[in-house]
């Protein structure tokens, strides 16, 4: 699997009042990885990390990618 770039990590993390370190601990990655995701310098490498990221941020995958209406994207 290639890297998946997520666009809303910083915004969603801030909304949950989480530090990069707290989110990193929840996802099981280094804080520098969270920084890179937030700056579009790298993507999520596995679906497991993507699932953990969604769980930690209490969001669904469409929100993480910044898709307003997933049904509209399919049309």
C-alpha cells in the first residue's frame, strides 16, 4: 500500500485539544510522524494506523480526508 495523505489531522487534533505527542501515543507513532502528516510531508503507511487515527480523533475517514459529503464524491 502506498502512503495515504490526510488533510485534516491538525484541525481535528486541535478540536480535541490534543497535543501532537498525545495523538502520537494514541496512534502508536512518533510525534514527528504526526508533525509530518500535518505538514503533508508524509502519509499514513497502513490502514491500521489510519483506523487508529480516526478512532483517536473520533472522526470517520471522510472527515479526515476533508470530504464534506461522501455520497456527492461518488457521483
